[in-house]
C-alpha cells in the first residue's frame, strides 16, 4: 500500500526522548497499514527503541536522528506473540518476528474485560448470591497470572486466576474483604471462564481497612 504523505514525525529534542502521542499513533498506523492488523491484535507495548550509546554520546542539539519504535503485539485468536520494530523516520516496518512460547504481560483492557466476564457468568452470580452479594457494582475482580505448571490443557493458553473482593461502596477498600474460597480461571484470548472453584462460604474480615478520620 502506498505511503501517505501525512505520515510524518516531528524532530525530537533528544535521542532518548520518549515517544510522543503523535509517534505512538503513527506506529499503529504503519503496522495496521503494512501488516493488515485487525481487531484480533492487541498492542501490549509500544516504546522507544533507543539508539546506540555512541549516537547518544555524540548527539548535538537539534541534530536530526533516526526514530524507531519497539512493539510487542498479541494476536488473540491465534494466541501468538510478535515483536516489531517500526522506523518512524522512514515510515516503514524494519522488523517483524514471531516469538514462540511466550506471552505479553496482562494488559489494562484485559483486566476490565475479564472483570465483566466473571461478574456476568451465571455460576459466579449464583456463587456471589450464596454469600449474600447481589450488587455487582460492589464486586471487584483482580486477575493474576495463573502460572505455568506444564498442564497439557493449559499449554499456550492465556490464563489468569481471577480473585474476587467485596466492597460496601464504590469508594471502599476492596482488598479488605476478599471473597475467600472462591476463584475462577479465565482464558483471556477467548475471554471465557474455564473453571470455577468454590470451597464454600467463608466469613469476611471484620475490619474495613479504610483510612478514615477518627471522630
């Protein structure tokens, strides 16, 4: 596809200046244009690919330098991770590699989507109700990496172990009241609940753990 003249990047003040909002947007545009990335791809990381130390040491004010972005990209549907280097100066991709057997860290949007999946699952709603919890707005879900223990069914699956907490209000300290004995495994690529573990109702801790003024 022909490069558009609008894809330009302004000169930075120093070689180690972080990517600007304009450069971040440009990086995504280039990758989508040249690799045809669709909604199944998630950008786990886009950061400055720092130039060689010699370039930094020899840099003079207002000297034009080559700007590159390093990217980590996840394809949800295939469960594959890619690393890419984008030249912002040239407006092109200089490197695109499949990195087998690895996964990016959990992303902020995955946290939010996972929370909605857990709170909307019929079996989890029943488990919450068994504990007298019916207001989903007061349920907080915290997804953590489930680890890798070589279990055959979990190979190459993007799994989190989601822990749940109860808040008495939107401004309450959720971590003070863990819903102990209840957790759920979620496949982040499919955004589906894999397994629910419910070991029975366990009373909540008596204190709220909030920083409140003494009256």
